C-alpha cells in the first residue's frame, strides 16, 4: 500500500508540474512572424526620445503576442538605433526594407530624420508611422506616411490660447535651426495674429549651442511679455538657465519637445515656472474621471514602470500607439502593405496614450486639440494649468 501510494503521489506531482509548465509556456505560433521595423534615437543627444520609444514598442509587441498575435501571426520587432542621425536613419530604413523584409516601419524619433526617409517609404510603398512632431511630415498628406506625435500646429495653438487668456500680447521667439525648429517657427509666426499676439523679436540657435545669452539679450530689448523657446534638449534647458542668469522674470514657454523629466533634470532650478503644451501623460492622475484617455494612460504608466523601473514619458507613447494602431490595421490583410495602408487611413476613435486618433484620407495624424493640455513646472514636477 505504501509503495502504491508513493507511486500515485509521484504521478500526480509529475502531472501537476507538467500542467504548470504548459500553463506558463509562451504562446506557440504556427504562422510566420510579421516583422515590424523600428528606428529610434536610442543613443545620442536625442536618446530621451528614442530610448522610451524602443522600450514602448517592445512592450506593445509583447502585449499583442500575448493576445495571440495578429490573425495567428506573431509580431517581431526589428529595431535599429539611428543615434538621431539622418544618414544612419536612411541606411537603417533601406536595410529594414531590403534585408529584413518588414511589412511596416515605426519611427524615427525626430523630424529631421523622418523627413530624410519619407521619400524612400513613399517610393517603395511601405506603411510608415513617424514618432516625430513636425507638421510637414503629414502635410501635405503623403499616402504611406502617418504619425502619432501631436502636431506643432496644435502645440502652438495651445500656447497662444493660454497666453491670450492671461493677457500676453507681445512675445519673443527663439527656435532651433533644424526641421523641428523651422516648423515651429513657421507656426508661431502664422498663428500669432489669430490670437492678437505680436512677435516682437525672432531669434535662432543651433542644436549644439551652449549659450543663448546673446539672443536673449536682443529679445529683452524689445520688452516682450513672454518668451517662447522651440527645440528639444539640451538647448531649451540652456535657454531657461540663461534667462535666469540675465534676470529675465517674464514667463518662459517651451514646446512639447521638452515634455519629459529630462528637461527638468537638465534645467535644474531654472525649470521652475516653465510652461508648455504636452500630451496628458505627465498629468494623468490629475485628469477628470470622464476623460477617455485616463484609464489608457494609467495602465500604460503602470505597465511601463513595472517593466522598466520608471522613466515613463509621452515620447514612448508615440511608439506604443503606433504599434497598436498598426496591429489594428494589419488584421485580415495577410501582411499586404497596401491593405495595411488603406486600413490605417480608416481607423477612428482609437484612444491611445497620445490622444484619440481619427485618421482619414485628408488627415494622417488624426489628433485634435484635446490631445494637448498646458502644464507648468512647479517644485520639480508638472502641474496642470487651466
């Protein structure tokens, strides 16, 4: 009896272990993987953009595969680091298309690198979702090109509406001399009159400049009510520090290109009081319960922090949204690029980290004014402005 009981126990134990292994085993796919290209500035000066984008793409891919993939096909992300360099971005895109045979591409992180590869994806017919902000990426509409980052058209409008509400009428602008800065400058100049605002001084700075006191001194002479800086780190942090050094106490507005903890880290005490438009992720917990993005944002933040131990930002959300939009568009296509493109253009009502997407033939960004809120940096964190 003892021997028979021991055999039964061993058999049952083995069965439990086997079932446990089966339960915990990853999903086994019979179909071939769909390869998705990712091109991000994972390292280099723009890594604050590209690193969370890479991580968020990987997180989204794992979520999709855990649900069974796309029509039984697993998703495989093939990711290259562009270092924020247009030449390296071109090489990466060519490799993704000719060697890796990807069905679509997500990224890159910056407007200049995006514009460098748009002609390639357009010529070869590859669905492409940029994570950069410049409006010229999708205006005029290009058949194969979409983007998830909130547009600088909406960002400028958000700033000017806030200024108008608070009686600011004269501004000095300081913009970086790359595609992102040029696009921002154009919008700042074009929209100013719509809000009764006058641009009294217009200055520029190089992406690698380490001192902007000369430009700020020229702006100060024109006695503006506020300064608007348009760029991505580290330049905008230098502007904030230089304004403090010059004793300039008027409000400083920044673009959504610095909407991450990295700006606060770089600017230090000079970040205090800086205002900027941002996606809702920085103030997700402050949003009303009625906001449809709130549960999506809180879940993304929790999952990202659990997986990577912190560092969440709206920039990662651009890639996360892109992958989930792409997954939706890929359903029922068999990986056919033209069908994926067509389906992307039909997506509406998709609530993501960056906003609610409503693509169309005439709009390949698909976001409205509600994708932005205005925030102010106070005591080293973000506060929602009214």
